[in-house]
C-alpha cells in the first residue's frame, strides 16, 4: 500500500482509504455505515447491486463517483470507467480490471463489474474473482455470496499471491458461518489472511 495510507473496513464490501491527499471510499452499499462517506473526496463503485451502491446517499454527496460505464444505476450521475482504464480519484492512482460480475445461476443475466487496483497495491474485486495482471500487496477477498464457494475464495488468494488479504462481502454471514470461513482461509492461505470487523483499520 502507498505510504501512510490507512484502510478502514466497513460493513459488507465497503472500505475507506485515506492518505494526506484525500479520502477514497469503495462500494458504500445500503448495509454500510453512513459515516463512511463523511469527508469522502471520491467514491468507486464496482457494480450496480445495492449492497455495493446506495444511490440515495451518493446523490447527496456531491463528489466524483466512478462506476463501470455499462452499469445501470438509475438516479446516480457517475463517471464511466472501462477495464484497463487508469485514472486518479481522491489523489489515488486507480486501475480498472475485469469487466463482468461472477456467474450466479441458471443463465441469469450478469452485470458489469470492475475490480479496482488502488495505489498500485490494494485490489478490491467487487463481485468477481478476476485476477489482475499486476502485483497486489493487499487483496480484499469476498467471503460469501450466491455466486461464491469458500474453495473459490481460497484459490483466489493463492492465484493473486498478495502479501496480505482481508475478508470482505461478509454482510450476510452469521457468527458461526464467519468463524468457519475465516478458519478455512487462515489455514489455507499461508499466513496471509486476516479478517477485520467493521470500523477496524489496517495495516
């Protein structure tokens, strides 16, 4: 991660990144705490599902919001981003990766989804397990979803090969389920994995 960058995890898939040049929030959805947006300078949205984007809060924020160009987010003005694009948000250099949401079931339509590599070091994949073709120091790894199995989360960490990984996309897990999944990733990911409760910061 860039020097003096502070990452704070919020409920489900939302994280807040801060450094001397600004504050960047990724995926503030309907389950994330309202205060995550206090003082935000820019927002990244990986895709259109409401557990990743709360339109009502973002429309009142009056800061740049970046999302996939093909995303369908009625009522929200955003700056469209395509896979492979590089841009600057809140003073952070950001690269977009991937392009589509992970397959769910039965041929249901997916949607546009971008993973964001921030500061050349921290990678938030959204609802996808796309492996970027760049080194990753800090990986945010989804833990649970209708599109996901635990073995896929483990394989994702191993494929990316980060220095450290933190669990996200955990808002529908109860305490027993969270303990089980965290146990598997801790055992199988070579000491790279940790989980942060909402409001906790790293590194």
